[in-house]
């Protein structure tokens, strides 16, 4: 069973932002990402991602090395930077 739109929409947006290196969109994820608060009602599980991205340097784009969905709603995407 595929994940619901509110899960896949947020995951797709995040992937596009990281792949294109759109750091301003990533910084404003709570306002710009579709279904942001449905996926992350509190930010502590999302915030490591922009910090890891930033640690890679401004020229870095994210490369997704794994994607899966657990329990129908938990995206388990993994990215490398650099």
C-alpha cells in the first residue's frame, strides 16, 4: 500500500529541495513544505536534516541513498551530502 498523499508529498518536496540545493526553502520548511506539520508536529525529528545539509557546505546537494516507508506513514529516507 503506498503512503498517503500527506506523507509522499512532504517526502517528495524534501527530496527535490535537497537534490536542487535550495537551502532557503529547506530553512523555511515549516512554512513552505506541503503537509509539514502533519509530518512533523514538533520539529526535533526534522531539524537534524538541515543541520547535516549545512555541515556539507553551501555548494552541496543531497543525494538520497535509501528510501522506504514503515507502517504506511514513516518515511525512512537517508541522504549523503558531499
